[in-house]
C-alpha cells in the first residue's frame, strides 16, 4: 500500500511546478487551477483513505470562501477579491504540497525499511540454501512466488522469523513492488 500511496501522490507534487508558474505569470485562472488541483488531490486521498484529506478539504474551503469575501489571515484590509483569491490559493498550494511531500517521504522511509528487511532475509537465506536467481525473460511475479516458496522451505530459524516479519509487516503489494525492483536489479547485474 505504501508503493501505491507514493505512486498516486507523486503526480500531484509534479503538478505544483506548473501551478506555481501560472501564479508567477499572473494568470487570472491561478486560483481556479489550484482549486481543481485540490479537488484532484482530495479524490486521490479519498481512494487511498488517508486522513490528510481533511487538511486538503479545509484549504479548498478557505479558497472557496474568498468568493464570499473571506480574507486570508495575511491579507490586509481592503484587499481585492482577486488578490485574496491568489493569496488563499498560494497558501493552500504551499500547505498541501508540503503535507503531500511529507506523506511521500514517510512512505519512502517505510519502503526503505521494508527493502532492507527483504535484502537481509534473502541474504540470510542464501547462506542456508542456494538462492533462486531469476531466469532471463522470467516474469518478475513468477520469480517472486518462487523466491517466497524457497524462503518458506529454508530450514533456518532466523530466516523463518524474518519471513514472518516480512509477511506481516508489509502489504503484499509493497512486497511485490520491492521484489520486482530486486528482480530488475539482479537481472541488470547479470
């Protein structure tokens, strides 16, 4: 699930550059583009069931409130509606971008921990039984199943503890994602 979270949120981060450019170019539609981006982010977060959705909804609400005369906290009295919208949009973009970046960084850190566990697991198992190298052209999913079955048969207490930890501490989709990366690395190393 971490890999899905990461891959689902990255496009929203990359979109911020274009949004920022449209603000720098004083595009009138900047606030609407940010609002559309916030809606897209909310949709992604809803699918992922991440609580970050509440922050995004609050920022979108503050941006929409400028239509009714709401002035962002840093806006001086007498600020025009258009400037208030740009200020609210800029603030929302900065707050949400940082929160998404933090979410991706947390997923990356957790995935790194999982990758290290799988690396230690396979390395330890290889000391107890010959590993199963991927065959040329072999489907990574088939190789993952073969390696997982091999790990299940390695008669080493530590390997079995690590295998259980790997099976219970990470989602199957994350384990599969990491095994596919491992497969690519092993095949590339030849």
